C-alpha cells in the first residue's frame, strides 16, 4: 500500500485479499499519517502479529 493512499479504510479493503501466510506490506512508515493508520487498523482488527520495518519506510507483517 502506497504511503499516499494508506488510510484505515484502504488497509481494511486490501487486507482481506491477502491469503493466510501471505505478506501484507506498504511504504511510508516514517510518516505519522501511515503510523496512525496502521495502529488504528491493527487495533480495530485485533492483529497481534509483529509489524516489521525495513529501511525506515517499508512496513510488513505475515498474515496468519
């Protein structure tokens, strides 16, 4: 998910398309907007899988 379109609504929309054991990822983790959307989405969806960050920008986690 691109940092410019990373909202809680967009995350919800695309998360269901990722199969179990798939990778859910995007960029822009260095921005507050993306961090806030991810935190809100993960909290409301009760996602406990650790989020990984690479190169300060790319975020991802494995869907269980």
